[in-house]
């Protein structure tokens, strides 16, 4: 049993990951804008280092040092690049990339002290394929994949693995909001027909991959980008 922190653990993919790690027997704490999710739910905006530090201090007080971090907090955004204002660009980079920076840097001392750690960053299949109207989001998620590889090299010798899971087309509030706003280029049902496994992804599909990547037996896997996307990106 280890202490695991899941950002964005109040909704969708993060929620499923928090539930799965809890079922796996870990002490789970979630960080989200609103305190929500299973386990020890803390409110924190991942773009604000002071809020992250405060929430993690509360987690340590309750459950001890943090051994597992899954960064699932994220936000999308849809705008033609020529209409993208710098503030739009900056917010999406801030949440999806800088939030990962803050959370990883804040938990690393615990992992270094223990000589063991597992970090999984939830990026996006759009970093593999590109995605129109999402230049800021694709840039941020691509950077998360790059950051994952760099950290894997830097902290492998310290017993810490760092991997990324880029989800593709997972049925969450984020996906359904995009469908409602007609940002998907068709309905979810239309997309199912273009997905090799012929179904929409479930948050539990991502949670299963995370459960494995944070396990003891995944210790030889680091710096990898494990696509979970029904074959939409290969
Ligand atoms: P979701 O249902 O919207 O969940 C995201 C969670 O992150 C929400 O609870 C959200 O809070 C929280 N959050 C947003 N900004 C935050 C911040 N600054 N600090 C702390 N928490 C914050 O979306 P999801 O589909 O589960 O997405 C989870 C991750 O998977 C994201 O990183 C997303 O980019 C990635 N992803 C999803 C898909 C997909 O098909 N669903 C595909 C590719 C990548 P609020 O709801 O209050 O904003």
C-alpha cells in the first residue's frame, strides 16, 4: 500500500484512476479545482504552486510521503490559430504543462528520499496526430510527452519511473462538452465507426494502464508513451 496523488481526480479519467488505485489498495488523495473524488480530496489549482504545496502537505500529514503521482488535470480549448489570443495560449499551457511541472517538482523530494517513485502523465493522442483548432492544447500535451522522456532519464537511477499515457477519445465530461459544442467533427457515435475497436474509450481503460504503470512489476518501463486509444493512433 502506497500513497498516491491523482490530479484532476474529481472527474472523468482522473476520477477513474483514483478509484482504481484505491481499489488496488493505495492511499489515494485527489487534487482538483473543487475537492472531489474518492479518498482524501483536496482543492488545488495545479497552476498555483502555493496551492499545490499546501494540498500536498495535507496529504503527507494524513498518509505520509507520496510514492505515486498521476497528473490527469487538464483543460481543452478550440480556436483557429489566427484567433488565438495569447491569454488562451497561456492558460492552456499553464494547466496542461506548467501544472505537471509544479506537481512533479513538489512530489519528487519524497520519491528521492524513498529511492522509489512512479509518475504517470496523462497527455493526449492529439500530440501524436495533431488536431486542428487545438494548437495550444497539442503544443502543451506534446511538451508533456517530451518532459516525460527527459524526467525518465534524469530520475531512473533514483528508482523513479516516469511514463505518459496519451488517451484518445475517452467518454468523459470533457469529450461530451466538445461534442455538444460541435468540436469533434461529428458525434461520438460517428467517431466509433472510425475507431478500430468500434467503441468509445472508457475512463477505466486509462485507469487500467495507470494501475500497471505504477505497479512494482512495471519498474523496467520508463520514458514510454503508452497510447490507449482503441487503435485510432498507432
Ligand atoms: P474532465 O472530465 O474535464 O476532467 C478534468 C479534471 O481536471 C476536472 O475535474 C477539472 O476540473 C480538473 N482541472 C482542470 N483544470 C484544473 C486545474 N487548473 N487544477 C486542478 N484541476 C483542474 O476531463 P477528462 O476527459 O477526464 O481529462 C483528463 C485528462 O485527460 C486531461 O489532461 C485531458 O487533457 C486528457 N485527455 C482526455 C481525452 C478524452 O478523450 N477525454 C483525450 C485526450 C486527453 P473542472 O471540471 O472544475 O474544470
